[in-house]
């Protein structure tokens, strides 16, 4: 058996029952690389320490045998990321809508769509009945 095949077998055995790489670890690794580079370029020792801590965290997650806990962390990270993405998609569709303006109800946070170009109008939130005046 060649060295590479032996190494692969060893790695397989070593990683058995461990979390291994996942999306969160990958993002931590990318942030580590960025921090490391910035620390090298600007010679910031604190950032270098932070980047090392990130690398340690990344390895800890990949080698962790507590797969359930790491899986939960990864899921929480993914759902946060999805929310962020859907929020920015929403903002984009609001900007593309040239016939309406979007306002957030100051009381309940409900998003209200009103026609554009009507001057100052009173908007009434259908959810909590709060009224507020906005320029359209
Ligand atoms: Zn409201």
C-alpha cells in the first residue's frame, strides 16, 4: 500500500465519529484567512491572535466528537444566513417596485405598501390600526 492510500485510510479512521468540515467551519476558515492576511499586511498583532483563535475554533469543530452539538451550531448559522439573504432579497424587490413605497409600521413593524407620488398621506396599519403620516 502506497503512502497516500495509507494516509487516506488513517485519515478516514481518524475522522470517524467526528464532525468533519461543515459550512460554519468553512466560513470560519475563510474569515481566518482574511484576518491573517490583514494582520500580516498591517502588522496588527491583536488581529493575528484573533485569527489564530478562529483557526483553533475551526479545528475544534472539525475534530469534535459531539456531532449533535456541532450540527446544531451549523443549523443555527445556516438559518441566520438564510434570514439575512431573504431580508436583502426583500429590500431589493422593494427598490425595484417603482409604483409603490414601502413603510414599516412604527408600532408593530408590519410592512405596508402605499402608492408612490401621492404627496403626504396618512397611512393606517391594518394590523394594529396605528396611523402615521408619510410622504410618498
Ligand atoms: Zn402596525
